[in-house]
């Protein structure tokens, strides 16, 4: 996959077949669009192109809104789109000036003049242009004028629930990682650097890797204990993860700690990836460390059951 960090860097592609959007998480709904993009590009003798934006438009339009959290970092999104088979990825800088383009200007200046779109595939209820004024109806009107075909992909349902990045975010915030993974089509994961903690887990016989996630907008699932897999230096391990405030020892900050089963290596300062498999329980406050230790043994048993 060729990646272009600005739309001005993209040129010379014969018969571009395009889709556009934020593609946060690259979930099953997105993948349905991309599969259709590949089918159309193959039949037309063209090449598949995805136009996305960075930073996320909401960060630019609502800079004071601190609630936004994203399912994928930019690097994760690039990897997921490449794995989906996209041939060309344009990552255009999103700015307030760019947001003021009317729907007509977006089609004429970007889709036609800059990209040379021959076929356009969009998701259900897609909007674009200033104040999200553009719609599928606008595109059907503009297509014949500017020489491109447009196709809308209907909503993708699982158990009659329309998939959206928002619904996946809400599931994760509630700790429902299994629903989130079902909608994503893969286990939700996060990546971070192992930093030094209070060493309490080691005292209890359950040493943990404390993880610092550098991307402030990366969504962290709701507090609780999870069965996870942990990728260290390219190898996967089973583990159990705690997210929360450590109330038994009067913790003051929210931490992400993972106990990697049957693992004793020193991995301080290494980058690891944690993939969430199942939520085991709520975070609880125990009467003391012995009660906490007893619960950790139960958590380990439940984690091993999850992995069969």
C-alpha cells in the first residue's frame, strides 16, 4: 500500500476507485465498503484509493471537547487498511479551512481535480462538506456532471444492530470488549511502553507490567479485570489485565497493569501490545492484601478457562 501524507502528493493513478471517511477502528462496516471498493477497482481495471483525514475532524471542529477517544491511532489505522488490501491511502491534514469547503467544492476540487475519481463508494448515511451538507443525493447529482459513478453501501448489521465507531466506543467504555471485538472483526488492542510501578504485584506473586499509552486520544476500556493476550517482541502470551485506581491500596491515579502468565523477563521501556479477549469482573476494593491475593488466584483460573 502506498501512503500519501497530503493530497498534493497523490497523482498518476489510472482510474482511481475511491472511498472517503475517518475509518476509526476499521470495523466490519468499513471492511464491507473496502471489499466493494476492491471489487469495483478490479472490474474497472483501476486502483483502490482511500481518502482519510488527520487529525480527526472533531478534534479540529471542537477543540475544547475532551471526551473524544479513538479506536485506532494513526499508525494502527494505516496497518489495518493495509491489511484490508487498500492500494493507495491518502491522509489529508484536516483544518478549519478545509472544513469550510462546500459539498460542491469538495467534490470538484478534491474528488475530481485532485484525485480524478472515476468511481466513488460511500457508506450508509455518509455526509461531507461544510456543516456536513453533502449527502448521497448530492453525489448522485454531481456524478454525471463530473464523470464519476457513485455507489452507496447499506448499513452493515450484526444481530440487527447497525455498526458504528460510536457504538464500539460505548461498548469499550462499558468494558464490553467482546461486543466491541465482534463489531471490529478483531480483538480491540492498545500499545504502550512498560514503565516502573509500585512493585505491589511482585510482592503478591503476580508481577505486572505497568503500561503507559502515549496517545492521549486512544480509548482505554472501562475499569475492571480482563483476560488478554500480550505481544512482546513479536511473541504472544496469555495474561490478565487490571485497569483502574487500585482501591485496595488507595491508589491515586488510574493505571493499566498486565500480569503476563509464565513470563519472567525484564521488559522495562519496551513497547508491548495488549489485546482484550474478555472482561472477567469489576474492579473491587478488598479488606487487605491477603484477600486481594486470593482473588488474583481466582482471576488466573478464570483467565485460563477463557483460553481453554
